[in-house]
């Protein structure tokens, strides 16, 4: 929804020079002295880019009014990370910079969950299936009325087969939150699932719009 609500955003650019170029890669023993100490390998993921230097980051922004932070890391390596209600950190020089920063902004600003999943269920214990996740764009259907049930068209099959995605742009598609079974997403595809998809699904758009309205109204 950013095109329709662009007038509610202000941007401030902060230049923060580093002693070294690039970012740290712990698995390779590569350490860089950078402005915010950004590093790959968060939670043992090669592409998960974050920083644990909270004080350093806030010191760089002291005296500036802001609600959210986007850190652009000087690296060509694919990766990024989004910490809800705090910051987005993304590789500034990778070819897929634009879709990654938008995806991570969905996490950090919109409070959205990842909608992709792994067929071999390597992360099935990330979300307990007997609890409704707090993120607005995934559901275990424990408390589905609190999610996007109100956005389903009459007659939408639950679960919704992926083959019916054109008929039901908002449905209940199994596979989300890293798990192939037991967790559901609102659309067959979305910016929170793949970099290639051009937009957020309607449910994610509503969640983001609500946050924007919370800050600006």
C-alpha cells in the first residue's frame, strides 16, 4: 500500500563510515570493523544479516526523529534481516536488493511472517501447531477468526488448493512459517513468500496499512 500512502513517510539518510569495507562472515572467520557491526550467519543461516550492536546503532541516530531504521550494508552478497519494531538490514549491492529490502521491511515494520516453507520440514518446530501465531499473515487455524477469515469470499474451500489461486486470491493455503503442514498462508504467492512476486497479498497489505495508520492517525 506504499504508493497510496507515500505522503505519510519521511526519509532521513545517515552516512556512517566504517573502518573496513563489507560485513563480517563468522563462518569464514572474516571480521570487519563496521559502523554497526553487521554480520551474516545469524541463527546459522548463511544469508541472515543482522547486528547485535543495538547501542552503537542508536548512538548513530541520536537526536534524529525516527520510527524505523533501514541499514544498508556495503556488500554484494545476497542476504538481509528484519527485526520487528526495530530495523531492516539488507545487502545494498546485490542485484536483488529491492525485493529483499521490501520483504524484510514487511517483517520489521509490518510484523509479517515468512510465508515460504520447506518440503523436507527442516524447521517444523518453529511454530507450535496448537497455538495461533501472532503474525497476521499466517495461521494454524486455532483462532482463525482473528486473522483473515473476514476477507474470504463466500464458498472459499478451506484448505484452498493452489490450483484455485486465480479463483480465490485470498484463501487458506497450506504451507507457511517454514512448515509444509499445519500452518497456512492467505495467498498462493506474495512478497512474503518469494522475491519474484511483485506485490504483497491483500492480507499483508491490510496489515501494513494498519501499522501506517497507527503511526500517522
